[in-house]
């Protein structure tokens, strides 16, 4: 993953996350959450599902410690949102694709293993 902040070239970073300890994804009208203990929670999305709240609640379950020696984010939740995910954040109708090849939303919890 690469930073999409194009305001300054000095703040552009690429992130590679290995061995995620947890994840949340939205794909084909389903939210799937995987946790460090191996539990998997799967929920179908209906008109009452608040996807943004579900993602927020997922992220709040982890306490993240960052290493202040680095001038960039080095620990936490990383991921992406595809264009089709806009319907979960805005009051807008877009045509739903039958089967997505990639997740519409995918975030993983990564931890830093060692410092320099």
C-alpha cells in the first residue's frame, strides 16, 4: 500500500504489512472480521447495517503503540477502500456489482516487530 497524500512528496510512504494479527473486510455484501485468537465474525450487510460504525468499533479494540524514533506511522491499522465503498459513507446510490474480485474495504492490524 502506498500513501495517497499527494500534498507533499516528503510524506509519501509505501507500507508492507506482514503477519497481520486481525482484519476487517467488506466484500459481496458481507463484513468479515478476523481476530488474533482465531475467531471469525461474519455478518451480512442489510439496510440497517452501519458499516462505518462497524469498522470504527473494530479499530477501537486494539491499543496501538508507535515508536517515536520514526517520522512515519509504524504500527496500526492499514488498508484501503475501493471506489464502490462510497455508498457506505455517503447517501448515494451506485449500481452494485454482482461479485467483486477484491474487497470493497479491507483493513488489517499490523504490529511492529522490532525497531532499528
